[in-house]
C-alpha cells in the first residue's frame, strides 16, 4: 500500500520547502505532527 507512504513523503517535502522560508513555523508544525 503505497498511498500512505507517498502522502507522508509529500508532507515531509512540503515541510522541508517551507522550512527554507519559515524555519520556526515549520518546527512548530513538525512538533505538533510528531506529538
């Protein structure tokens, strides 16, 4: 089942791109998702 993996990878990639412009905001989002 590749769809969940692809969705997770896409979300991580979006976070990575967002971190270049808004690192602090991205960290907060990642911590919320990880919690």
